[in-house]
């Protein structure tokens, strides 16, 4: 059995059967932009773009977030005032 593939009717990327039949023939990005623009706008505000990578911090633990951003050291201050060291 072979799996058919289709192209998004808006941006022409390859999509599978799920998107062809349940997402009106569009890739996830085009589908959500068209049918849920408010969700797409919220997503675009929260994502972090770094080194050709798109990071969605929702669902990441603090530890995973630090690993993804390669955070290794912190400078803590008292009561939100800049540290003089």
C-alpha cells in the first residue's frame, strides 16, 4: 500500500491525507492562518526565533527552556536592584 501525498493549495508544500481531507487541502500553517487567525497571531507573538530555529516556549519546563536557549549562568540581584559586582 502506498501513501498518497498532496500539495497545500496555498503554499504548495507537501501535505498528507489528514491535511488534504480534514484541513481543506492546506498545510497546518496555512490552515490555522485562515481559520484561526487569532490563534496564529498569539503563536507568532510568543515564539522565539533563534539560529534558523523556531522555539515555542509553551509546554517547556524551566529546565528544558534553559537548555533550548543554552542558558548556563545567572546573575541574581537583591530586590530587583542591579548587582554592583
